C-alpha cells in the first residue's frame, strides 16, 4: 500500500466531502487513518450547499462521497426530505452538479464534467457506446429521442422493435423509479417495479410488484417522465442458483479490483429489493473462459472516466455467461463493506477504501489541474 | 411468488451443454460429441437466428446419430408463438436422431421469457416420432394441448407450468404409458390457465394406465389441499416410492387429510416444501413419518401469506 511518504516528501492532507454521520465517510476515515494518513478533514455537503461552495488548500486531496441518506441535504438537493420519494431527479441533478462545481481548489479524485455524465444515464450510455463498450441498445442515448411519457415510450419500443425494456429515471440510483417492461401482442403488458403511487405522488417501496393494467403503467411512466427517462433494451440476464444475477465491479485507477455478484428473484438485483450477494466463485465458474473479458469490459467502461479514481460498474451477464453489457457506471459505487480485492489484482487483501488509498499517488500524478481556490487566484 | 428457476444442468443423467450461438461458434471451434445433453436455443426476444437455423448448425457439426439427449431452449418470439418450427425441425431429423432418449422443450428462465408467457402447443407428434424416447419434459402451459397418446418406452414425463389447461391434464391422464415410472405435473393456478379440478386427476390416482409408476408429483397447485385429500385415498400410492405435493397451497387441511388417510410410511420421501402448514400439524407429520424413515421435506421456503382487505392470500411457488 502507498504510504503517506509517497507524495514527494509532502504529507498529503485528505479531505472528504460527504455526510459526516454516514458510514461511507466513517469507513473511508478509518481506512485512511489505518493507512498512516492524518484523519481526513470532513466537509459536510450540508455546509457546501448552505455556503454555496467550499475551498480546499492546494495540497488537500479531495474525495467526494455520496450526498445521500441525509434528510436535510436531500431537501436542499431534491426538494423533499422524504428519502422514499421518487420525484425530483432533475432538480437533484441540477443542484448536485452545481454543488460539485462550487468546490474550489485541492487535488481532486473526481472530475466535475465526468460526474455530470455519470449522473445522467442517457449521457453515460452515449459515452460508453461511443467508446465501444458493450451496452444494451438505447433510443434515448445522449438524449437522442425525447421520452415525454407513455405515448413516446410505446412509440420508441415499437419503432426500435423492443418488446422488453428497462425504463430508468435519468438521474436515479438504486433502482429508484426503475420499471422493467414487457409487452406483447393483444395489448398484453407487464411492468415490474418497486414504485408505489399514493395521492398522485411516487414512492420507492421495498416490495417489487407487477402491473398488468396499461392505464396504471401509463400513469406511472407519465409521472416519472418530467424528471427525464432513459430507455434500454432488456437483455436476458444470466442466472445463478435459480436467481437472476449481475455483477457490481469496482474499478480503481483503471483496474477491476472488487466484484460482488448480486442475485434476485426479480429483474432488479438491488439488495434492498430482496437481492442477495451471490457466490463469486460460482459466477466465475459459470463464465469460465469469458471471465477476463467481463473484467476487461468494466475497465474499458471506467476508462471513459479517467479523471475519476474509482467507479462501480454494473455489468449484466447475458444468459449463458458468455456475453456482457454495461448497465450503469456509478460514481459512488464503492460502498462494499468488508469486501476484499480480487486475487491477483492490485487490491488483493484490501477493502475498497484501502485500494483507493493505495492508488492515490498514481492518480494524483496524472490528475488534471482544477480550478484554483479564490484565495489562490487572488494571490496571483 | 417465485419467478425464476434454473436452467437444467443435468438431463437424462447427462450434463447439459449449451450449443454455441452463431457468434460464439467460431471462437469455440468444433464441439466434442456425445456424453452430454445439448441445449439448442435461439433468443426469445429479438433473435438473429431461427431455432431451425441453430439446429442446422448443430446438425452440421455433430453426429446426430450419437445424440442421446436434446434440450430445446428458447425459440424466437416464444411469448407470441408456439414451438411449431421446433416440432417440424425435430420431426425432419427423426431418421438421424436414432439414439435420442431424452427430450425437453422450453428450458428457459424468466429473464428469457416468463413461464406464464411461454406459448406451447401440441408436442405429442414428437412422442409418436420418437418411440425410443424415455424421458420427455416441457415448460409452459399456455396453449398446451396434449391429445391422448400411447408410448411404450417413456419412463419420465414432466410438465412444468404456472397452469396446465384442464384439457391437457385430461389428455395426459387418458394416455397409456406402460413404462412410465415418473410423472411430474406442475398444475398451477387458474390465473394462469391451470383450471383442472381434482376429478381430472383421478386416472393418475387409480394408476391403471400407469402400471410402472413409482414417483408421482402433482404439485405447484392452488388446489393442493384437495389434491392431497384425493391422494390420501388413492390406490396408486401403495406402489409409490416417492410422493411430491410441494410448491402448492397446502395447508393444515391437506396435511390433516394425509395424516388421516392410508399409511405413507412405505415412501422413501414425501416432498411438501413450500407449504402453509402450521407448526402443530407439521409436528404430527414428522412423528408419523420420520420414525419410519420417510425423508420429509417441510421447508416452508418462500410460502408467505398476504393479509389484505381481510382476505388471506396464499400463492403457489411458480405462477407468473
């Protein structure tokens, strides 16, 4: 692991922008201290939002962590402090990217322009597709086709011969607002989602349900559409132990380091929807000679975001475990507690935070310069 | 409710090997023949290849006369149209498939096509065309028809479905399978076309058309209690080695009928997993059967009651 001495004799001072009470910040702080760094300065998102920005010293190495799971931060970003509400994605995106842009100075482990892409599934899809990363076909890639509601959705599905599709809020995360949609002749339809409607408002529930009534599905899509929707072909996923499986692959400094297999009875594999961690050895065995290709694709996806130290790639194994496609790339995809790195990877034996700390020096050496702090500019 | 189930990994005692898709064939080189159960698939959605096309590539590369087990995976648009092309293709290859002993149609999981959306059809021409077949199975009950047949060699018949139409159940029941040792029917629910009633099962329970039957599974049924009650008094039970009433809506009522019926202590196993049996009745079942050496599976699995609007909802294991 890199020691604090690896920075040209100057001790790097770590800073984290996050929600101080959140376990993400705690876990990173613990890992940093254990690795010989001084305890990171924690800059709360709440302060950033209230003050309209934050300043970092030229030698501060700045990590951004998720602004989620904080009612007041949520209220400022999304306009609601109810964490189960689905709406507000567009507002969240505008305010979050603005908040990121209000951070000044320091050496950054992210890139504001890349974050803006990572939190827009339509933009992210286009970046990946243009780089030759296998992705499910999408008519809304890069915002190509407008998706203003149910009528647009059905037209796009028809036009692109896409009877099964995933509909995702452009700025959502953790399956929030996601609908897996199947259609067939004779008006047959089935939507699988965790979204509940109550009093005209949308909530994420912990329960996946099926909708077969077109009117109900249409109302749901129409309610989600104003925040932006992304449409992707539904690739039949591989199974493992009788459950649908996909992979979360953390890529740190260009290398796939940590892999979690997620399995579910449902088309969505998120843990809060009843998904479970699957058996990595079984997944590797199922993929067989295709396994290195799976990791290579994740690294290829991460390479689209060279200014970001670590991304979590959601990789879909197609039925049979021979082909793969990237479903999403997550900027804050490193919350994988107690998981150690792949044998043979640079992160073997390290958790996701230790692996990033070990890769800091190399990343900083190549990081693009950032807008200097106001202080710095004033001194010039 | 469970939506998924795995692909077959073994069939007819042979490990299942997926036949290469067109784009993988070059990468993998020519296949090794024999000793495996081949699964041949197109894509259910947006397929680039017909099922006949996939089979033609298979037939060109593998000595069909050596093939003992075939598994039909997905065929194009299987949620819209039945396996006519599959049936025609296999009928066309009958003179070459001389060693075929095991055949399964529609081994797909819900990510490919959900079980209640699989459109089946009449597969019995395959039974007529392959008199040497010993094992036959299929998944999906939609549009399934099964006119009565006679087959001298068939030892195992499996129908996995969220609902087998009553007419198909009656057709199977009116068939003669003198060699059949294993019958496994996922009866399903009326929501998904499984509309048989317990009287339709009477021929199985009498067993006269199934003189060799040793393993009986009448399960995944919304009328599992009634099925259990009928089984409790069924003549066929005395010669069974295993009985499977799992995956359905089996409650204390059905379990009590089993306890009050003929002795089941001669069974090697009684599978009741996924059930709604209370602790007290479950204990009575254990006391009655386990000392006699019956392997009893009472795992409730994911059988969960829903209480809504004053109504208790109970589900079979596989519906949608």
